[in-house]
C-alpha cells in the first residue's frame, strides 16, 4: 500500500530522481576531512532552530534586552540549553566553516569546474562572520556594548567611506536603541535569508558538479 502511494506520488512529483540525485549519487573515495562541509551545515540548522526559539523571549530594546536574556537563561524551561546551543554553535560554525575552507584549499577543490562553489563559499564565510558580529551585541551587556563600540570603530578606518560606514552601522554617532534594532534586524532577517539562498546554491553546485577526489601525486 505504502509503495503504491509512493509510486503514485513519484509519477506526479518526480521525487524519486531527486532522492537519487541527492542521496544515491556516486562519490569518489574520500576521507573524514570531507565531512566538514556537512558538519557546518548541521550547525547551521542548529543555529536556525535555536535562533527561532530564542526570538520567542528575546526583546531587542536597550531597556529589556539584557533582562530578557537573563530570563531565558534562568527562568524559561530549557532556555539555558537553547541559548547555550546557539552561543556555542556560533563559535563552532566559524571554526567549522574555516576548517572546511582549509580542506578545500589543501586539496585544490576550488579549481575548475568548482570556482562558483568556492565563490559562494567565500560569501558564506562573510555571512557567518556577520552573524557573529551582529549577534554579539544582542545580550546588551558591558562586553557586548564595548566590543561593538570597538568593532564598529574598526570600520571607521576604511579609506574614504569610513565615517559614513560607522554612522550607518551605529545608526548615529553613538551606540543606541537604533544600533540594537539594526543589528537585530540584520541578524534575524537579512543574514538568514542570504545564508539560506547561498547554502542552496552551494549545495546545488556540489551535487551538480560532484565532489572532487583526493588529488594523487602528479595530478
Ligand atoms: C555556511 C558555510 C558552508 C556550508 C554549510 C558548506 C557546505 C558544504 C558541503 C556540505 C559541501 C560538500 C561536502 C564537503 O566537501 O565537505 C561543500 C563543498 C564545497 N565547499 Fe562549502 N560550505 C560552507 C562554506 C564554504 C566556504 C567558506 C568555502 C570556501 C571559501 C567553501 C567551498 C566549498 C567548495 C569549493 C566545495 C566543493 C568541494 C569539492 O568538490 O571537493 N564552502 N560545502
């Protein structure tokens, strides 16, 4: 019965060939270093799920941000766990995407025909760092406030557009409610949308082109 329903749906949706292309495709003999991309993907899913859960209690205003984070950590059931997973997941994501990139460099996997996979990877790394930068401000404690004061200052030394960049990032001269709202908006809307789009293109290319083999001497 189940197979008949499956066949009926497959005839109309064609998901069998999709399954084939994603999970049953042929891959060369690779090693554990090739799991770093999937590990990054796993943590990305963790970040999205725990991040969505955090928005239920987090309040992005200077009056309430700090207290709402304390409330999540001490009062909400499993709040400490959700926040912990998101907090440590953020560092894991930076480390893993970096290691994944080093694997790609070490094996020369960025070469033809994978230049676009590399390019989308570079953009993904920038987005991952953007998540870290914008997320760091959200607890609105002393560490967050001063780290972002220094972080945004660094952009000020950009030749020509430095001052403009600083003002756009802060939403004024100093860090304020506008900065917090801006960072929060970027952290939960702009960056996740860009992340999902780029991961889709990245994985489409990985599947379309196929994974590179471990290079042999003389390749
Ligand atoms: C959110 C971050 C990222 C995710 C989720 C991700 C995911 C993946 C996955 C699942 C694969 C296939 C398995 C593997 O080779 O490990 C892959 C391959 C690849 N990735 Fe990434 N990646 C990310 C970031 C990057 C970065 C930062 C770069 C380089 C700048 C990059 C460049 C590549 C390349 C060139 C391949 C093809 C490798 C080959 O064919 O051997 N990726 N990625």
